[in-house]
C-alpha cells in the first residue's frame, strides 16, 4: 500500500517540513513546528498518524522531544526532492 494513502495531506506537509529540517539537526529535528502547521494539539494528531505509517518515531530526551526517521520516511522524503542522508535513518 502506498504510504501517502495512509496519511492526510496535512500530515504529509508536516512530515516534509521535519524532513527538510533534518539536515540542520544532524538528522533528528526537535518536535514543534510553528502555528502555520496548525495548533500543537493538531500537530500531535498528525505525528501519531506519521508514527502509525512507520515514517518516524519520537523520543523524549531530557525533556526534549526529537524526531527519528525510518527507512520508509527517508524514502518518502527523497521521493519529494528532499536530500536525506542514510546516516539519518534510525530504524527500519
């Protein structure tokens, strides 16, 4: 099944923004995008959808939440023209 059919357009937009930010964060951007991506509550729902599609995971480290990308997430980022290094992939 195509991963794009498993997520909403808003979730895709949020995913792609995190993927674009990966290079500035050594592959694992901090959770939290601006209001242009909806409320924090709405973004949590989108993150849940992205996790269920196995595109990313989040971890809490010393009170900060970070994005970890999967192999499928890296593939989706690359399919959308985002440069994504193999070393940024944290799980299969």
